[in-house]
């Protein structure tokens, strides 16, 4: 598990260096995840090496939302003042995502169905 955490932390650190060094608008942790995906795809990192560390992090994923929830409470006055646009955009974006997901699923079903027969 130590090797898995070391790999994850090194890739996140590299993502932070790239993001800061190139002044990119993409957060370093997102670049680190991309680097992990690339390393796994190129077989530079084996899944077994990071599996235990990833499972431990995922089993405690809810704890990572606590700081974000506290951060939201800091802006409670702003949320109270702008609740209507926030709710409208949340509801509309939810329906857009559901529609696009259904459309993509339908396209994929048509593409896969002729091969199954």
C-alpha cells in the first residue's frame, strides 16, 4: 500500500509542478489524475501497485467532502442572496446531462446491437 500511495502522491506532485510551471488553468490534481491514467494505459504503473491505496481512499471518500461543505458555509450569505439562479442552473443542467446521457446510450445501443445478432 505504501508503494501505491507513493505513486499517487508523485503523480499528483508532477501534476502540480506542470500546472504551476506552465501556468495552466487546470488544477494540478486533475493533471495528476491524467498522468495516472496515462501511466496505467502505457503499463508504466500496474493496477495492482495502486489498487490497495485507491480502495482505501475510495472507502473514505465522504470525508473528503467535509472541507468543501465547510467552505460552502462560509458563503452562506451569497448562497442565500443568489439561490434562484443557483437552483435554476442546477435543475437545468441536471436535465441536460440526463438528456445527453440518454442520447449517447441510444447511439451506443444502436452501434452495439447489430454486432450482437
